[in-house]
C-alpha cells in the first residue's frame, strides 16, 4: 500500500509452485524455470525498465534476470539473499518447509510452526493473514501453498557451487542502482555474506534491519518499506 501511495505501481509475483500459482506437472523447480516465469510476467505485462525486488529465492531469480541481461531493470533490491548464503540457514528453512507433510488440523498450529521457525515464540497476531499462506485439502487439513516437490529437488555440492559462481558473475555485472537488505539476525545471509556481495558490486547500497531474521518484511515491514522507499525515491524516476 505504501508503495502505491508513493506513486509506484507494485506487482507481487508468485513463482510456479508457490502461493496461488499452479504447480509444475514435471516438478521443474530449478532457477532457470523460475527465471522463465519472471521473464514471462515482464513480457506479458509490457513492463519497461521495472524495479525488481526479490527476497530469498525470488531475489536470486531477479539477480539472474538482471545480471544475465534478460531484463533491463531501472533498479534492483535483494532481500536477505546474495551469492554466498549460509548452509545452516538453508538447512533450517528446508526443515521448516518439510516438517509437517501431513499438514495442520488448525490455523493455530500453523501459527505455532511459524513462531518456532522465527524463534520469537510469539504467534502472528492475525490468523487471517496466515490463512492466505495455506491451502485446505479434502480432509480439511491445512498445508503450505508450495509444491512439496520443490523441497525434494536433487541437490549436490557441485550444483551449489555452480549456483554460487553464476550469481557471483551476475553481481559483478550489475551497473544499475542496487540495494541489499539483510535481516540482522538472519541465519541465511550472514554479515560476511553481505560484505562479499558489496565487494562484488561496490556501488550497491546496504541496509541491515537489526532485529529481523530471514523473513525481513514479515518481521519489520514498516522499517523494511521505509528503507526501500528511501532507496527508490533517490534512484528511480517515476516519470521515466
């Protein structure tokens, strides 16, 4: 809402297998598949020089799109993601996403699961918001929106190194206004990982939201939005 009030047109994109988007019949959930989705949205909507903002996996996809010259963006914002992320953070997120294959009987259980992952012990204030993040099966149980096959993709150290090298190459090529936002308590992107990105892209800007974890916008939406708007208002011309 605040982006719209500031004069920006904002679009939230659910990649395949996520949110309200369909699941892929073949279980294709590699970076190139997500990149294909992003390019399709940009082309379909006729977007010219959009600002790309992506968190976690979405940020990696945005970095690929810009760094490999597939989208001519006017600015790029990456949220708690960079070429060098922490294996422990990936492991923790994977454990959270795969912990309840049988689903949840009540939304309160969903809230407890989110609170446990965030480590806060505090459940979200609104169960209505959580209801948008789950689907209900024929037995009335709640499941996360994402396709379970997404978390069971083949992985190896070789693929992980290939991913890192590809993203590093993209970071070196960035020549547009770029912002990196990190959750100060994130186990996914460390301060060291953030600094390594700044070395690859020295013209980029950096903001750390001190007491946020990996879900930066969810943990402190007001502070995240303020940092984003401050960056956009300096970097992007609404009349262009």
